[in-house]
C-alpha cells in the first residue's frame, strides 16, 4: 500500500540510541519520577567514558553494600540487583589520566546488551556544567571486532562524582572473554542563552552572532487553537548533528515558555526543527525570542584504555523464559497475541505478535503494567531487532531479583487503549472545487465528528483535519480519491508534539474533476479495549 511504502523513504533513526531512550523511559515510568534535576535540562549527546588501568576482580565491593553511589537515580536498579545477586562482575578498577580518576564498578550482560556502571572524579566543580561526554568510545573483543558504546553521565551530589550506565551489544553470551574499552577526550558542556528579537515571520533569517549556530531561517509560523507552531532551520557544521540541542525559548508576560523541539529529517548539515508553543498569535508578536543551546565549555584531551575480563555464564543461566497462552477472547479484544515471557538480569520482556490490520483497527496501549507479587510496575510497548525483522514487546525493569521466577505470580495489565484505523471502503465525502479561499466540510466516523478545511496553496491542495469530539486523538494522514484512484499526500515530516490539527499537501490534483476525501489514518481512545491477564 502507498501509505506504507512511503515510510521507506523516511530517514531511519539510530536504533541503538532509540532502545537506550526506551529503557530510560521505562525506568522513569516505573518509579513515577520526573527527570532528575541533577541531570541536564536537555539531554546531551553523551557517549560513554572508558578507563585506563589494569584489571582486578573483587568478590564484594562496598559501593553496593552502602549508599555511596545511588545508581537507581539514573536507572541502574536492574544492574545493581543483578550484581548483588551474584550475576555479572563487580569491579573496583581505578586509574587517573590528566587529573581525572575513573572507575569501573560493575558489568552485567543479558544475551542482548552488556551494561557497565562507570563513575569518575575529575576533581573540579561539576555544578557549573550541564553535561559531560567523551568524543569516541569503542569496545573491542578478543577477536578484534569493534562495537560502539553508548551512555551518558549525571552528576551525583552525594558522592560528588559523575556516574553513568554504558552499554554495547552483548557479544559475550555465556562465554568468558577479554575486552578492551577505549574512549577519547572528556568534554564538559554548559548551556548558553542568546537574546534575539521578536515577531519573526516565515522567510526571516536571524543572525545569532554565535559561531556554533550562526543563523536561523524561519520556514513557517502557524497559529491554531491558541498554539503557535514554528519550523526553522539552524545553520550547523556537518559534525554537529544536533548534539548542541539548539531550540527557541520564548519570553512573554515575564514568563519563559519552552516547547519540546523535534529534529526533523533534513538534507545537508542544517538542523530542521519544529516547536509547538502554547501561545496565541498576539502573544507571539509581543514575545522576546531566545536561542538556547549547549556548547563545549572545557575539554580534557587524552585516550583512556581499559582491559577487563567478563564472564557471562551466570547471567546466561539466570535467564528465564516461559511460553505464554493467549485466549481467543483476549486476542480479539486487544489485537495482541502473547508469545513468550523473557526475564533477563537487566529487564523483563513480554514478546508479542500484533494484529496489523488498519481496516479493523490496531490497538496501542499507552500504559502497560506488570503486577509482580504485590508490586505494580509500568513499562513501555516497543520493538527490537532490525527494520526488516522487528519483534514487538512490552518492556519492564524488574523492581527486584527472584532466585526462582517460576513461582512468582504475574499479571499483565493493558491500559489507556488507543485505536489506529484506516478504512477506505467507506467514509468518503465529495469536495467542492478547491480554490484559494478556505472551504469547510465535516464527516462522522465511528461516532466522532471530524472537521476538514481545504484550499489551494500555489498548485497544491491543502487539507486541514481536526476534531473536538471527546476521545478523538488525531488524524495522521488523509486520503484522496480521483477517478477511482486513491492518492496519499506528500511526504512531509511531522513533529512529535500534536497541535490537534493535521495538515496534508497534495500535488498534481486535477481541480476540475471529482475529488473525494477520506480521513485516512486516525486515532481515538477506546477504554473498552483495556484488559488484564495472568501470565
């Protein structure tokens, strides 16, 4: 189908980084915490730090017996749970380079990932910086194969150290191998705020006066439903790739308004960004604009190399799997077939197979929960694997480790169901001949009233879609039909923050022929699809 084939042309994300972000979100949901104020306000493209020294394996390390470092604050509960139960290796490896002392505190593998607890003490005031990273990080196994290592740091005021969880694909499995972990150049970051002017409009170019991001070109400014959506391009070097996290901040009425920036696909090195501010057109005209970004404040040059031996036998033996049964009633209600429960030293996964029929409606659950004994934890629905062979799953971080998981009662709860549909066998409405002036029409779909606004913009047909019906979420992509042929709109990147109004653009539309409109892909809440099942 065209609407699926179009996705092949959309730039794909870095799936390793995406999985890291998913695991962090799972932890944050589990403990019901907001991001720690100790962490940077906006994430740095942090990459793991490696270490220089000789290897020494210890039976017990005081860091896990006391509260010297609270790894739970950065999502390390599963790693410390595993280490405290004899799974993985605890280390006390230290070395100094250019006045920076780094330590490897522990390593745990689970068949998919190797995770490491890292701490470092640069002997400087860390509170003046907002982020920390190393430029290049690699893991080399004893066969000489190299892999990237990902992670980030957070400042821990209790220990006055930087602490982080770093990860790389698990090539250890149930074997015992030697590894070399290398990193180059420790970088300290700080936030910058540059005052710009006000009331910028589409087509304006702003000269910022800063070398890192010298100009901002405003692509569009749209106002609707007391929201202002701005899209702009930021000039950046090819090596930047958005790591400075540039974004606009608006000051109005003595208050600062921030909006989540979405980095959109873009050709060349310019950064294409969308932000949705909760403000009216008049507020926008009266506001002061700021460019906020992160810059390099300090650099400690050097290469750190750390050789260590890891043993994956206990971690491999600790992995528990159980095939799951799905009743026809549960499958019909949820569109989900439960395949397998997988418990590893680092997480709990419920592997699933999803019904993928948009015509009947795909069910998405915003809040999957797992009841383990008397504890309830919240996870995420996600996927793993390569783009050609995804495995769908619900992902959780275990609050504790059980020696015998087969005796632990579990229940899966699926809440906040959202239905995603596309049915072109019905729900069509004929449009009047489009013209420059806006025209309006509406359609009732599944009990929801959807309003459409259509008009010409140059040689293109523009279609805006929205709904005020309770429970209706959004339209993702409309569909046109001309002379019996279905047509989908141009591929245009869309931000992560919904304005409630979907805007589609169609090229090469014969305006003098009959044009029919279908809502295409749309989403709505359906609490009747919420479900629970014992595992």
